[in-house]
């Protein structure tokens, strides 16, 4: 609990950068361009599937409040992953998010001595503040800072495989820009983290138990108002002696069914997970936003 209090204190400190008059305007919901709020990342923050962007959840502009909810499934060669969550956006400036993650080891659970279909689970509470700029309309690109408190629900097991902690906090900063005339979005994120496989295998390890700086990037091309294609990269720490951790890649398609529903599909390459190599497969997500 000390970690989550520290994380929330950090976010509250960020809000000092928000314009003092932001709360004086009446609320008017909706107004964002289609796909401009991104989708929900695996940890619940708005952006891409693998990484957050400097965008705020929901369809609100600076005069409104927004909401999004998502369900995500990732099916790779030997494992299954599911997550569900929601996020609130306030005046296109502040985002609070929550995601619950489940990671099923299927048959590999037997080989690892955990039992068939043993599942890891984790809860993630996130907060993000857009501190400057705008995705489209400002001279500066959108710049955001965020924190994610993660609580693994399998403390005994993750410590047995070498993790030093069953909870942790990630800190990140994102810069994102949509070049509207060319329909191209570019985004980059720097992250300080101890998380093993997002935290699903705990935090820190027998090899390293200190924060490391990781890079995440996204590029997307909007083919039409409703359809975008692109790719993402996410570097990962490698803290556990028992299981090498590889960087992640994806290639995705996102389609705005209407102003409130976005469907996304991606080919993902997650490398080696829990001693098993070549974990490649499909990412599927349905997101509703208001």
C-alpha cells in the first residue's frame, strides 16, 4: 500500500502543471476525432495495444469527461492472456485506469510444476496526466506522464521463481503526434520499471532488482477516418535467471465501428515467456468509448 500511495502522490504532483482555469468551463462530452483516443493497452492506459500514448481515455475534448472500457484476448503458441478494464478521462487532461489481467499457462503449467491451466493474475491501477501540447492542434506534440501500480496475486509462486516483489510501480513519459495532413501517428514512451512480463511474473529478480529504463514506440497510418494500421515495439527488462525475457513487437489493424466502438486485431511476437520460446499469435480487443 505504501507503493500505491507513493504512486498516487506522484500523479497529484503532476497535476500542478494543469492550467488553473481548466475546471471553469462547463462540461460538453464527445468531440474527438475518430481513433484519436487510441485503444486500451494491456495495462489499461489508452494508446496502443502494447504501450500507452500521450492521449487521454474517452471521446471528450478539453470541455468534457469521457469513459472507455475494454476486453482483450491474446492467444500465443503456448499461453492465453485475457484482460478487462475501464478508464476515465477528465477534460482531455487526466486519466485514471484499471485493468485486471489473467495469464493461463495451459499445458506448460505441468512442465513448470505448477499444474495444468495454472493462471497468474494481476491488477493494475494507472494514472496519466497530459502535461503539455496536443495530439493534433498544438505546436507541441502531446506530452504525458504516468504511473501504474501493479499488484500480482500469486505472491508465493512469483517469489519461488526468483522475483523479489509481488507489487511494483512503473513510471513513464510519452510523446505522441498525429500528423493530420499525412494521416500518420508517431508515439514514443520511456518507462522505468522492475516488472517481469508486465509484472505477471513479479518484480525484480535474482539477476537484477533495480529500476531499468525501457523504450516503447508506435507508428500508425490512418488509411481512412475509420481504419488505421501500424506497428509497435516494447523493450523489456531481463531480471530473472530462470526465464529470459525478450522485447515485444506487433503489427495491428484498428477499425472504428462507430464513434463509440473500436475493434482491433494484431499479430504479436512476445519472444520467450517463462522458459518457452517463440510465443507468437494474435491480439484481439473490443473497446467502447464515450
